[in-house]
C-alpha cells in the first residue's frame, strides 16, 4: 500500500477504540511514516473523539497488518484493541488473534471475546527493573520494556513539576520512545491485590504528555513490580484507573517473570471519516 502526501489529504478513515477509557484512534488510511506525528497531533486536537493516543494500521507486503503507535512506542491497550479490531474485521471472528505492533520484537497473542466485549493480550517481558534516582525526590522503581519505561510512584497523583523531575531523570537514565509515571496506592476497599493507579505518559516523538484514563503497559509494569521477588506462581492484580479497570497477570518460574498478560473491556466504533487540515 502506498502512502499519500498529508498536505493533499482532506479525510482519513479511522476507527475509535475505547479500552478501559484509554481512547485510541486507529488510522486506517495509509500515510507515510514521516507524517505520523503531525497527523496524530491534529487528530488528538479534535476534542469530539476524546482520544489520548493514535495508532496507524499498515498493510505489509505479505498482506498482514501492522499497528504502529504515533511515536513508535509500545502500548498494551492499543495492542489488545488492535487484536479486537482484527477479530471484528475477520468474518470468522477468531477468539485468538496474533498481532504485530510497534515496540514488540515478536508478534503477540490477543484473546478476544466479542460477546463479553473483552480482550486480553500477552505482553513483552520487562528487560529489567532498576531503582531510578530523582534529584531532591529520592528513588522509585523503573520497569523497562522495549519501547517504554514506567516509573512506579507510591501514593496519589502529584504535581506536574514532580512529573517533569521524574521524566528528566528517566530520560537521562534510559533511552525510550515513551515514559510513564504510575501513581500507585491501595484501592482502599480492603481487597487484596487491588490497587488504584493514576497514569501519566510522555511520548518523545510527539512531545505529548497525557494524564491517561488508563494505561495497559503501565498496569503491567505495576503488576511486575508488585510480583517481583515473590515465590514462583501466578499473581493477578486489579488496577482501578480514572476511567476503567485492567486486570494484569504475572507468572513467575525459577525466580523470574516468564509470562505477562493484561486485559479488560474494549469497544470499537464503526469506520469514521476524520478531516486533517
């Protein structure tokens, strides 16, 4: 499929996904990679979609589909939404879909249940967990995946100035396409392994900082952190976020995290047309 020049493009076909409130626009019309940042920013500015991020669906030479996030980052919510979309588009509506997405070196499996409106994806394993030193603020764990790193900060949401200090320290420590800060605290209802999480994500290429309604990879990072150094077994955590809830599962064997999955509710619109000026 050939791209089109953005300045000649008046309308693009889109699908709008809602994975636990983390509204994601999928651009179905092919564009050149160099146009992604500009197109994403213009779509995010259109408040009627209430979108927090943009992914671009690309048909590869072999006819399969690839989903590229606006800054080349990995996104768990977009990944499971893309799997849900692929199942919707297939007349057989498969319950297990393999997806090829930015930020993941290998394809990922997405379990789709169209009847219940849920999807769950396998996630890339974290590369490492390090203690990030933030000048004047102490330290916090940083869970590093390919394409995105998440800092886990215990307690409720803090100031934008604090966020900038953490991001500055993270960028000096680790080069990534995107960085997240997950403010994590007990849910308050006495339920074990249930937490409140407030996510904020910075994407380097689009220079965008968004307080997200939910964050899939951030949920996974919190689960990996919570399960770190625990005995071998399966650990399931519920992360309640501003506009949705995500369940994250960590499997540990021989003292290591060997599998990660996350999922929850998702809806996807029919095909829409959006104008890019």
